[in-house]
């Protein structure tokens, strides 16, 4: 009974504060609103779990998750190294890179475009749970097979987005280049690729999320005994949900940070785009 | 009108007299296979019906953890191995062993002869595969006993989380993999390897065996007299099922195959499993399902002797009970051999 009252009061106060904050337009107001919202969610979670005696194996409260993070930093660091540094980043770079190169190759050849696009769509539609064991058989248990899964997942989004970006050069700009006697290669390098950059960044951001998911899920299917996916699956089986949630928090943090970094890079590189004016 | 009312009253009365079967859900530790023949046989031959039980058998699988299922209320009784059950107890899941079905361990480490391994000392510096999800505890305890770190390096062993297949050995990605005497070892033979190409280390021979398939229920269910009665009836009928399965193995295999909804199991493989499993339930001088306390204590000692990383940190209290077994069998245990 007391828990319910506390929860309702907190919700009420929190909503009132948020509404007031959202009205303000100053920079501190804009930063404070998501922070307050996040803290409110954590508070409600903590009170509900502790007050209603939710079993630890079903949903641990944020305080237990915080303790799990603090006491398992060496393990979390090793898992981060194995999954993010050795599987996600190489896979993401190779997948996006080959997708971009493929898009440029397809741009120059209608024959390739008609042949490769459906194949690319087929590869990207294959479920991870199907590809992962096959990659383990081809590339072994270590990070190579996880990177291979990430490549398979990130190739097609980049191919499609970069292809769309290259195709959308407007007639006026193409005519201008022609009036400068610019050949295919010069037009490609100086006009079409730069104007395709917003699309490329779109794909890079999308691929960052896919890469993280792909690497973690691929680790469920055979890995050396380090890695975020390995840790999640084995600690869940051992009912040590604190570590599972710690890994989830880390993964969510990495996903958010990579999105923010890519957005920053995009802003620096495509400063000329109308959306930034 | 009066005749109608009389007929209705009679019908209600008669239906009350007929004893309704009590429902009970059993969660298996793995997929439908002859490892659980006793329960399928008990269901098919009507042993559960004879004790007024309506048993639902839920097959397990790679991501199904019996302790999680019972903690979440998905089953009334589960099949589990003692090490992971004790570890779950320490994590706060109040499960209790009500019967020990397998008296002997079927776990072994199978190595390629061409990896140069002749004795466990040769594991140093090699890559070994082990399942996780509750099956890693006996392996970790053994590595602790051999003083090998599991973090790799030339003085330890590199451990792989193997999937539920034998590919790592076939593809030479590991020098040794975990196998059960009744299942994966025969998958290797069926895949074309010859026994002369393999070196097998049985956990029971190495003195590191732990108790395997047993029946577990939650503490509060056991304390409830009505539920304890259901569990006792279930235990009696299940052990009758096991005795029948061991004496009529071909028929048991057919029953198991009939219950396999995946269609993935073959008669040849299940026949092999059945004959190997039949050897794990015996010797049972005190009757099927009787927990030998000495074996239980050996398992506990082994799990606690982990050095820096023991599987359990303190001696379990109240982790097993013979009350249900005694209620089921009393002075008339079923002895198979």
C-alpha cells in the first residue's frame, strides 16, 4: 500500500516537473528534461522492485545493477574488448566499406545493379541465428566469425543507401559539371560522392546498431569464454541477472555513444547540407 | 420438469464421484529423447493415469533452463543436474531434490588422439570445449582439481563454449569436447570418426563425477501436503515407467519417437541412447530414485573445492529430501538391478 502511494506521488511530481521544464527553451532546460526523465524512470523502477519484492531473477532493481557493474569491471572490460573492439568495429568497417565500394561499382554498371541488388537483399534477409553457426564453422570460434556475421548484416544497408545517394544527384548539378567538361570520374569524385554523404552517414548510423546486435547474438553460438553475448547467455543461465543487466547497460551506452559520435562527425563533414542551417 | 431436475442432479452426482485427474507439469532438461524414456513410457502406458495424474511433459532445449522455469512457475517438477541445482539454490531459487534418478554420471571429455593427449595432464595449453547453461560446473571443478586456469595461455586451458553439436572436434577447432556417453559420443561415431581416433576421459573414472538427472521441486510445494501427495504419486509412476523402459527398450524407443514433435530423432540413435541410459540408473540397491547421501556429499565437496572460484560457497542445507520418496515407495521400492 505504501509503495503504491509513493509510486503515484513520485509519478505526479515527476510529470509536473517535466511539464514545467519542457516549457522552458533555454539550454539548461533542454539538457535537464531528459536527465530528469531518466532519473524518474530509475526511481520508479527502484521503488517498484524493492517495494513489491520483485524476485531478483525476474527484474533486479537499479541499485543491484549498479553494484554488479562496480564489482565486475574487469570482466566487463574484457568483454568490451572482445566484442566491441575485436568483432564489432572491424566488421562494421569492412561491411560498410565493401557496401560503399559495391554501390560505386553498381553505379557504373546497370548489368551489375540488376544482378547484385537482389543478391544483396537475400544476404541481408538471412537470419543471424542461421548465419552465425555457419560462420563459426567457416571462420572458427574467435572474433573472426562474429566480424563475418556483422559484415553480412551491414553490407546491404550501406549498399542500398549509398546507391540511393549516388542516384539522387539533381539534373541541374549534373548539367553544370557537364558544362565544365567534367568526365564520369571527376563528376563522381567531386559532385556525386560528396552529395551522397548524408545517405552514407545514414547507413553508417544504422549499421552501428546492427553491428552491435549482430556481434552479441553471434556470440550465443560458439565463442571463447569472453564476450558480451557469451556473458549474457551464460550468466542468465546461472541466474546471475545483475551481470546480465550490467552488460545490457554497457551495450546500450555504446550504442548511444556511437550514434552521437557519428552524428557529430556527420555534422562536421556535411556542414553544407540544408538540414544544418 | 421434476424428471428433468432429477436427471440433472444424478448427472452432477455421478460426475462428482468420478475421480478427476490432478494436473502436473514436468520440465525436461533437454529435448525429447531416450534420456527421459521413463516419463514418456509412464505416460503412454497409463501409469500416470492409474494414479490419477494428468502429466504434461515439456521438452527442454538449448535456451531452456529448468531452474528458471520452476522459479517462474512454468513447471511443478523439473529434471536437473545436482551442480546447477545447488548453484541455483545459492542464488535464491528454493529447489529441493526429491529423487535421484541417474545413479551414475554419463559425462565425459572426448579428445582427438592426434592432438597428442594421453592423460589429463596433457590438457595443458590445449583448447577444450564445454557446454555452459548449467553443464559447466563439473568441468570447472575438474580443472580446479588439476590446477589448470581456464583463461588460456601455455599453463592453462583455453575453453570454448561449444554449441550442442560435435563440430568443434570434427573441424579440429578444439582438441577435446564435452560429450555424454549416451549422446554426443555416438554422434561422433555416426559422423565417421573411429573409436581408435578418440581418447575418452569419463568423469566417473577421473573421480570428478557429479550427480546428474534428478527430480527437483520447490520447497513450498513439498511442504504442502496435497502437492506432496501428487509428487509422491508422480514419483511412483515415473519409476515404474523407468523399470518398464529398461526391461522393454525397443518399445520405449518407439514411445519416445512418437513423442518427438521435431522429427529430428532417429530410431538407431535413440536405441543407442536408451541402452546407455539404462546403465546409468543402476546400481540401485535401495530402489530407483533413491538418493545415495554419500554420492551427494561427494558432489557437494567437489563443487566447494574450487579454490578461488568454487561453484558453491557454502554447504547447502535442506537441498534434498527423502520424504516424497518414502511416501511413494515406503517399504516397496522398485529395484532394477
